[in-house]
């Protein structure tokens, strides 16, 4: 019997991919597990000030209470609604402006220097200016979130469009494509991965902006307000609950954005495999 028959067969590609994803997931849990262990041990044995760091059990109790009374859900939905509106506004403006900079040399020369100078301003430095122009209410919060999402989307959209190979555009012109056809069939598909990378980053920045706006502008419903209430009443279990919710929502947004990006761009993998 030949050695080829005796040799163990390699696992299927799908099985290896599933195993790699499982291994990556387990590795990703290592640091949170260590943090949770340190939290439990330090609070149980009194290694930290109990007035500054609540016990995990107290945070769980607070979460159950807030969820039962409805406060947690109301605050979470308010934050998500605010985040969604601001992100959509920022994304639409960012793709449009980034597309203008990427496709028009004149617009790029006129607006890029000012845009890149404004981009250097720290995100939260816009809050005093927005509060003077728009007040400290809901409108200012939404606009601030939109600004947070706007910058990374503009940059990635512009870079994606400018990175389209000139040879592809010349071939399209040789086939008498109209300007709209070149944009729709050549430029946009080629720039789509970079645009999605900007949207992905914009989603994360928008969520950070949501919490910052709630924390720094006028009080209202939201996870940021939940943490403010805990801080002012010195209820660290409420503050830590807010921190955990913020982190969980951020991780969920990042995961969903990655999955959607992979799904929408799956045609690129199919096209690459077809060329092999």
C-alpha cells in the first residue's frame, strides 16, 4: 500500500477556517478573562477601595435592577437612536465630499488643504464651538456624532477613488463608456473596499462620539447619562455598568460592521478565485 494512502488526509478548508476562527475567538477572550479574574480577586480580598471599584456581583445586581425597571433599555435605545442618526448624516456627507475630492482635481486643490487642517483638530475640541452655535441639546449631540463619523469616511473615500488604476479607466473609455458608466462600473467597485473601511471606522468613531456628547453636553437619556448619574450619586456599580454596556455595544458594532463588509465584498473573493 502506497504512502499516499497511509498518510492522513488534510482537513477540509472549511473545517480549518472554522477551527482558526474558534482559536481566534478563544484568544480574544484571554485578556477580558484576566481582567475579570483580577477584578473579582481584588474586590473580594479588599485589595482596592470598595468605594471606587464595585464588586462584580453588585454590578450584576444593578444591571438586573436597571433592566427590570426599564431604565437601561430606555437609555440604550436613546443612545443607539442618536448614534444612528448622527452616523447616517456623517456617512452621507463623508461619501459625497470624499467622492468630490477624489474625482475632481479642482475640488481637491481647493478644499483638501482646509479639510486636512481641520482634521487635525481633536474630535472633542469641536464641542465648545458646537455648543455655542447649536446649544447643548439634541441637535448639537447629533451634529457632533456626524462630525466624528465624517472625517474617516472622507479620507477613505478619497483614497479609494484616487487609487483606482488609470488603466481600468482608459479601457472603459476605449469601450465608449459614459462618465456615469465609468463611475458606476469601474470607479465605485474599485473604491468600495476603501469606502467600507472608512464606514467601518466611522461607525466606531460615531459610537465614541455618542458617549462623549452625552457626557459633555446637556443631560438627557442615554448611556452617558447613566454613568453621570452614577458618578454624581457615587454609585460605582452604575458607572461600571455603563462602561460595560458601552464596551459591549462598541464590540457588537465592530463585529457587525466586519461581517457586513465581508458579505458585501464577497464578490471580490469570487472574482479572484475565478482568475486562478
